[in-house]
C-alpha cells in the first residue's frame, strides 16, 4: 500500500515536472533560490539607503535660539 502511494506521488511529480518543462519554465533548487533571494535583498537594501539629512546653518540656528530666549525673557519681565 505504501509503495502504491509512493508510485502515485512519483508519477504525479513527473507529470508536473513535464508540464513545467513544456511551458519553458525552469526549476530551481533550494540553494539556487536562497542565493537569488540574497542577491535580490542586497539590491533592495542599496536602493533604500536614506539620504543624510541636512540640518542647515548651525550659526543661524544658534542666533535664532538666542533671539527666542531673549524675547521670552523680555515677555516674562514685562508681565511681572
């Protein structure tokens, strides 16, 4: 009974293999699949690298913060 099931599976697999080969498709081994997946992932990582952010002129930022602090201090003094 087990041999009969095994023979049926082999025939089924051979039929599938024949159909795939007839359509011009190629079967890949698991090793081939894993190397293709790795190369695909490497390519996608290179595309997704983010551009370094520009934070503008540091001197300008310092001046703006300094001005804001002065304005806030003046407002607090005027309320007192």
